[in-house]
């Protein structure tokens, strides 16, 4: 029944019920790693850990004593050999067995010697006392140190009795602990059985969760397919943009240069007209000023050198400087740029930037083109996703899930019922054991009662003035009780020692051969020895479950894996029986998807970066006549001053010379001419200088623009044509490369799902902690409850029994000082008298 219920249950861990297609889709995580959530896990209530409490100190003391008695290493090879030969090898390996058990054998020999000799000694002791020997003579010699001896013997007997009492209390505590812990066995069994039911009930739900999480991968794939334009098309666009963007930027720069060139030509044309018109007006005004100054200088005061030589000299200087009042730059000789301006206006009738933006828009439309051209492929792949989901859900139908679960649950209930049937028998046996142990303790307690009562009566009834023959009744009763305790010790001590020896051999070997090796896992090495459990099985667990003993599955590996609460799929190596990788083969699931995605054909020839009129517009720009302008003449004229001399400087110099003249009409007239020059400077010179500066900037810009302009335009056109050729003819490799990456991303979602399923099966699904808990529970009941308690019991009772021997000797000697003697020795008193 175990095999029929358990093995199919283990196999169903890799499959489950049908995929639940109608569940609400999970919220899609951001692109990248998929989030499948956490497998719903049941809660196991068994805590396979035992804390003995204060009595644990006694347990550790006993274990320390056993380590002293038996310090040898665990005899793994010897046990394996004896188990294989069914103890037939004991005849040849007895020396090793004796060497290992030498400590136990010595202690057992001492116990048996005690049990055998003590009754014999007691018999001879009784016979000896009957012959008035061995303290049987009711006569006591009087000694001066009698009180000291009596006190010493009483103290030693009390101390010995006190230690015996402690030993009996330890034995009693161990006995009570075992009885109380036996009641906890039912709690441990019930919790383990509930955990097994939880294991059986939660496993299908967990596997259903694994299967249902295919929807997460499916939704992510559908999400990416629905967004194939931004994803795949976006990648293609980004790769093309690296080559295309620079070319279109060059065209945009040319469009900006066209507008700036037109503005520069307009500024140049207007500036030239302003300068030519201003030059005429300025020349006329300067001529008038020269004439007026000459007329003023014809004043008689300027010619009377005898009366005013200084004024005459100043007039001559002024007259000589009048030749500087004339125009320096000749703008009338410069040709206008109207023809170039008209051609640029014709060029700019077509907005090149709009044409270039159409090229950008055409390139940016790549995602939409990809969406439209892959629509049928996407629909086919989405249909395949549903088919893959049906294939995955069909795996759960390979095994009869419900029947296996029912059989396993029935098996658990049946085992639990059988265990509960034994509870009354266990309680009854524990009661008999408890009575027996209490009886053994009472034997020692009886001896202790006589010892304590004897000491009490002997001490209270002691009269230091009384002679041995006149001792009181209470004192005599105390001595009698001590002798009674000696007799009881002889009667029961050999029985106690014999039982202690038997329990010691059983409990000590259980501790050293079972409990201690279990904690160090050496016992698993014995169990996992090849061909030990069955002569034809290398490993008995896979041999029993799968009929394949060569599988690397041992009891230790199973226990350790379950101890870590990992899945039973990995604990029992179910991958060797039902390999989920073969059923969830990523190639099998994705080959059709890959084939459909590889059939994607994307044609980007519809992307036009720059239309023919745009190219012609660039060529027209290069032929706009900018190279025909004589920039050297323009720059030569604008770099000259407007006049030969700076009018402000001339006016200041004229005023300075006028100030040296005597006051009069001549001086006032010359100062009026200086003011006229300042007015001409502010009204005509400054605007002309500004116009010359603007013309200078425009001409320099036009000169830079015109420099190698045809070659620049050809370079832009060639770059655009190269980018266009890349898109129209050489983009196939790029498209295939990006399509392969997109396909790998889609396949990667399947891979993530399958790897998650494998990991979850190994780590989270059907955690087999209940099985290691059952083993730990057996260890707790056997070692912590039974072996430790019984070892502590024989330790306490054995120490008490051993101490009965000095108790006998001390009680016999002390009874002489308490009992009433028939005769006394008075010789010492007579000598004193």
C-alpha cells in the first residue's frame, strides 16, 4: 500500500491540473526579468526540537560519564560487517567488538561482581555475627576517643546517606520525566500526521500555481508582440538613426545657412544703399563746412601779422588742415548684391527644413511600418501561445492525481489509526515501568529511612554519662535500626546492582551506537552502505521506490534535503524518474515561435530621407552666386574710416586753436564751425559707422558661407544618399540582427518560466520537512525521552547502590555506639580508682 500510494504521489509533483485560462492576468512587470511571485506554502506545525530543561544537566553528566567509559570512535566498519553477515562475523571480529565494548564490559563486570559477592558477603557476615564476631558480641571496650569515633562515624554515615538520597532523587526525577514525556508522544505523532496531510493537500495547489504562472510569461510575450513596433521597430530605428541623423542634421544646417545667407544679403544690400546715400550727403555737408571755414578765415584779423602774428599763424594752420575734411571710403564703386539676393529668395521659396523634417518623420515612422508589416506574424504567434498553454496543462493528465492523493491520505489515516490503537498499551507498559522504577527507588529509600532514623534516635538518645550497658531505649533503637538497614542493604543491593547493570548496558550502548551517531550523521553512513539492506541494492531507497538502486539517492541526502525544507522533487531525485526538463523542453515549445518570428520580412524602402526637390534646392543654394561677390573690395572699403580725419578730433583741435585767438567775431565763427562738425558726426558719421559694421559682419559671414560651398552641399547630398542606400539596400543585416534579438527576448521569457518551474520544484513545491520531522521525532522519543531518562535513572540508582557498601560498614561500626551492651569493660576505671 505504501508503494502504491507514495510513488505516484511523488511523480505528480512535476505536473498538475489544467491551466486556468480564465484567471485575471497578473500585472505586467517592467521589461526584463519576469516576476512569478511566491509559491503558496503551507505551514508545518511540528517543531522537531526538544529542550529537556533543568534535567538536561543530568543528561549531560551521564553523557560525559559514558564518554569516559567509552571514548572510542563509532565502529562503522564493524557494524556494517556484522549487519551484512547477520552477526556471523562476530566469531572473527570479536576482538574489535571487545575492544570497543571494553569500558562497558569493565563496568558490567564490576556490577556483576558486586551483585554476586554482596549476598555471599552478607551471608558470611550474618554467620560471623551469630558467632559473636564481626561486631556481633554485645560488648564494647571503653576508650577515651569513643566520642570522637562515634561523631566521625555518624558524620560519615549521614554524608553517605545524603549522597545516596541525591542519587535516588535523580533516579526518581528521571523516572518522572520519562512518564511525563511519554504523554507528549501523542502530541508529536498528531502534529506529524497533520503535517503529512498538509503536505498532501497543498502539493496539488502548489503545482497548479506553477502551471498557472505560464500566464505571466504568455502575457509578457503578448505584451511585447503587441508592442513589436516600439520594441523591434524602435531598435531598428535607433540603429539607423546613428547613421541617418548626422546626414539629415547636415541638411538642416544647410537650411539654416540658407535663411541666414538671405538675411546677410538683405543686410548687405540695405547697408550698401545706406552707405552710398550717406556718402553723398556727407560729402556735400563737408564741402559746405570747408567753404564756410575758408570764408571765415578770409577775415582781416587772420592776415594782420604785424598787429597779431599768433592769430595769423593759427589761421594758416586751420586753412592747411581743411583738406582732411573729406570722405575716406568710396562705396559708390562697390557693386550691389541684388542678383544674389533674388536668387536666394527663389531658393527659399521652398522650405528645405520642412522637407528634411519629412525625412525625419519618415525615419521615425519605422515602428509603425514594423507593426503593419508584422501584423499577420504576430497574430500567428499569439495563436501559438494558446496552443503551448494547452500542451503545458496537458502534462498534468499523465498521472491520476486525485486517486494518488486519496490513496496517500488513506494510508496516512490508516497508519495514524494503528498508532492510536497502541496508545493504551503504551500507557499501560509505561505505568508498569513506572511502578517498577519506583519500587527500586523505594528499596534504597527503605535503607535510607533506617539510616536516618537510626542516626536520629542514636543522636537524640545519646547520654554521655551512660555506660554501654546502661544506654537508653532510644539510643538502642537507633542502633537496631542501623543494623536493620544493613540487613535490608544485603537483601536488596544485589538485585539493584543487577538491574542497574542491565539497564546500563542497554542504555549506554543505545546512546553510543544510536543517539550519538545520529547527531553526527554517522548512523546514516551505516544505513547507506551499499548492499547492506538488500544484497542486490546498492542504495536501498531508490531500489525500493524506483527499482533502480544505482541512483545516487541516500538516506543522508534525503534527510539533509528535507531538513532544509526543500522540495521532495529534489530530495527523492524525481528528475531521474520524471524529468521535467524533457516535458518542458524549451526547444519543443519555442521552435514554432522562432520559425514564425524568423519569417518576419521588414521592408524599409518606403523611408525617403530627402526628396528630389530638396536635393535640387541644395544645388540651387550652391549656385546662388555667392562666389561672384568681390568680398575683398567690400572688406577694404568697410575697414576704412568714413572720413579721412575723425570729425570729433578735428572739432576739438579747432576749438583748441580758436581759444588761443582773441575774443571777437573770428573766434565765435570758428567755434560755430566746430559745433557744426560735431553735429555732422552725430547725425551722419555714427549711423554710417553702424551700417559699415553691419555690412562688415554680413560680408564676412557670406565669405565664410561661400567658401567651398559647392563641395559642402555635395557632401551633404552624398551623406543623405549614402544613408538612403543603407536603408533601402543594406538594412537587411541590421533588421535580421535586431529581429534575432527580439526573438531571443521572446524565447527568454519561456526560458525564465521553465527555469523558474525547475527551481520552484526543487526548492519550494512540496517541501518535505514533515519527513525529516518524523525522523527527528523518532530520535527525540527514543533518545531524548527514553534513553536519556533511563541512563539518568541507572546513573542515580547505580551511584546509590554502590554507596550502600560504605553505608553498611559505617552503620555496623556506628551501631556499637548506639546499642545497649550486655557487658562492658570496667578495667580502665578500676585502674583510675
